[in-house]
C-alpha cells in the first residue's frame, strides 16, 4: 500500500491557519504493508520524514493512503 506523508512548518501554520493556497507544503509517498507500519516508521524517526532528495525534513502531520 502507498501512503502519503504531509507536513507543514509551524511558521506557515501560524501565519496562514485557514488558507493553504500558497503554502509550500512538502509530502513524501512511501510503500508500507499497512498504516500501522507507516505510523511505526514515523515514530521510529521521532515524527520526521525526509524528502526523496534528502534536502528537507518535516514533521509528519497527516498520513493518507493513496491509490
């Protein structure tokens, strides 16, 4: 199963609490056996996810299954 991990920085969250139109939010899509495995992965990494290019890390706020 593929899961999308999304996060937004605390600065962006406070600056635009109800508007996400121009916020530069990052996301990563990874494959896991189930959502529990995805949650364990994030937990093992202290709540952080690193983008595929390795240039940005973010705190995971949402995990969603994608098809």
